[in-house]
């Protein structure tokens, strides 16, 4: 048990009813999890308001309640704490509850529309290869040293984050690389953490179902940099015009990276092949298995972070040459018929465009590019016609299909994608609702040396429809479809 007033250290309180000098067991923001002597934080969510469940939490044994509005009936023996923002309070309390573990290691946050998973994961891999105990908080998985935990969100809830960081601290982890999503920042899940540095990769059309405007989306990302201390570093991609915006109000030391602009860290692509590319980085040549301009940016960010954290430059380059692609990020498979299938998480217009630019740059001229792509249900609808336009414009054949329909009709989502197809490209588009059948069709249409891109889901191994998740793995499906061909 822990002393309530210690957990509340640093929390802005506007009213207190009851005793803070009491022992409590745990903190919960889900009333269903509350047990005897716990603290309940009444967070206002996108679906429901925790204030509706204060009495339920008290009935379940809560000893203290943190809320933005005090209930009309205050029960004797229960401590009520009024705060301006329950999300912020929860973040600070979670950090205190676990002993502020982010202070015990070097925590680097990576934010941006695309590249977060690759940069965070490859930094973890690089430091592990270098002999350090490292941590990872990513979309794909959570790593505490060599121990793996499944990931449920890009940025876990604040209690889970601090729990993982406490485990890392106990295991002697020296540095942790954390994806920081715009949702996570907006919901204050990154507050209360002590960052040694933050990275901005890029910003493009995404999550406008949540943030409503691009400016709001951008400014949410910026809050991560606004909150950095003087001791931290802020590393931004200045080939993206939003890079300098991120650094406008930061107290951290500022660093930049770019392929096209003058920057502190620069790289140049010297040669491209399907099995890798040659980069000139910091006046040294680096052969990497990761291809595409987007990966050149990712590698440049990785190099810069490792340098800023103190690794020796030639050692960084040596370790980078050994890095493999991240699951679902430009993973490719070549069939016995010499058909190349690429699976990529590209689920935004910018990411899809970047992958197709990379593929088209590697073509020798005679191969067809066949793109299988869908858009997620219950998410930003405005990007659907844009995705449809890009796929049909930049491919020889585009097959529109389901992604994760969630509660929406797959046919409706596909129709919205079709609205972005220009007249001259309509003959290049097929619409097949079943993702499995769409992948099979792409494989049947492909001939030797053709390239199939299956975009949107990447590392995900499920499809979600009306709250039900069924097993589905793009890489597995495309391999099976290609291997069953009789050409």
C-alpha cells in the first residue's frame, strides 16, 4: 500500500474533502476494476464519463475519488479530490505510484504520422545489438530487456506505461524507445514522464476523425516538444515543413535531420535495389537492407538519436548495417514464379504514396504493380478518396477491399475510395470486399517479375468487423495465394 498524499505529489488540487494521509492499494480509471482501498479517477473519455461511475467505485471499496466535479453527496470516510483535469492528474499519480521510473532511464519519445514504429523498434534492436539492456513501447510489442509483452495501443494507458517503465527500471534497462501517438498526447498519457529526448518524423493526413482539423493534429504533436526539459534533445525532420513548428516553444536542445535540406544530420541515397540501398551518411557509406526514401529518413533519425545518446559514430553505422526491416513495414516475399509481394502498414495517403514511389523507383520498366488496399471503418473518412486516387494513379492495377471495417459497411467504405478515382483510371480498379479474395485475385493477375503491394494492415494479424476480431495475416495470405498458383 502507498500513502495517498505521496501519490498526489505534483497534482493540481482545487478542492479536498477528507484525509490524504491514508494508505491506498491501487489506482483505477475503470470503475469495474476498483477493489477495497483503491483510488478511482473519474476520467472523461470519448465514449463515457467516469463521473457517472463514482458511486459504483465507492460501493466497490474505493477509499479516494479524483474528479473534476464533486458529487452532491460526499460520503464520510471517503477522500474526494477535485482537479482541473483528471487525465493530467492520473498521469502524474501513475508516475508517482510506480516511483517515477522514467527518471531512472533514458526515455526517448518518437512521434509523427509515419515511421514511429520503425524508428522506435530499430533503435531498440540497435541498442540490444550494442550490448545494452533496452526497452520498447510500440504498436507491435512492448519489450522489457529481452522479455516481450503484447501491445494493445500505440501509446498504452498511463498506468500501463509506468508499470512497464518500472519493470524496465527493476531490470536495469538503460534506455527506452517509445512511440507517442497524437491520441496519447491529447489524452495526457505522456504527461508525468521524464523524456531524455523526442523525435518528430513527419506529419500528414491522419486521425482527422479524432482531431477534426490538421492544425489541431499538428498542435497536439507539438505538445510533446513543448513539455521537454532543458536537459533533453528535440530532433526533427526539417524536410517536413512542420518540423520547425515542433521546436518553436521547446526548452530542449534543438537538432535537425534531412535528406533535402541543410541539417545537423544529413543523408544521401547513392544506390537503390530491392534487397537494400546504399546511403551516404555523415560522410560515410552505409549499405542497409531497408529500402525507400522513407526508410532513409528513419535510419537518419536512428543514427542521430544514437549519436545524441552517446554511442560512437562508427559503431552506430556498423550496427545499422545489420538492422532488418520491422514486421509489416515493406516486408517482401518472392515466389517461385518470381512475383514479388510486399506487405506494408501504409494506411495513410502519405505512407501509401511513399511506398508506391519506392516500388516504382525500383522497377525496370516491364513489371506491373498491383496494389491491394482498403481503409479502416469508424476512422477518418476524408482520406478514403485520397487513398483511392493514389492507389489507382500510381499502380497498373488497384484492388479496393476491406481493411478493418469495424462497425461500417465494407461496401460503403470502398464506394468512398472509388470517388477518388479519376476517369482515366477506372478501368484499372477492381473492388472485392473480401480481403482474402482480393489478395488471391492480385496473385492470379500477377505474372513473373510483377510486384504486388498489400497495404494498410502490415503487422496486424486480425480483421475487425462489428466488434469481432478474426485471424488474418496479410503476409501469410499472400504467401499462400502465391504458392498455390499453377502458372
